[in-house]
C-alpha cells in the first residue's frame, strides 16, 4: 500500500508514503520531493520543523523486540 499526495506548501511537490514490512516490523518510508526555483530554500526552511515533528512522534532508539 502506498499514498501519493500533491503538495502546495512549503513549495509545489509530492509526498510519497508506503508501508514496508521487514523483519517482523513495518516501516513507513516518507519521500518528499519539492519542485521549482524555490524548492531548495523551502526544504531548508521546513527541515527543522519536520525533524522536530518526526523526533517527537518516532524517537530514535532500539527497535522493539519481535515475539519470535
């Protein structure tokens, strides 16, 4: 399963999200592509907000143990 979303902000682009089962866990890769002359500047400006959002919801740490 995957989801493709058209973005208007922080610049025109797309977000691609998909489920990836691996080793008894499911990962959710998120790819963001921004387009246009202001894409690099918009990405640099938005990156700290996205990093904070991701870290709050998905803190880096050891993965949970699988019940094998």
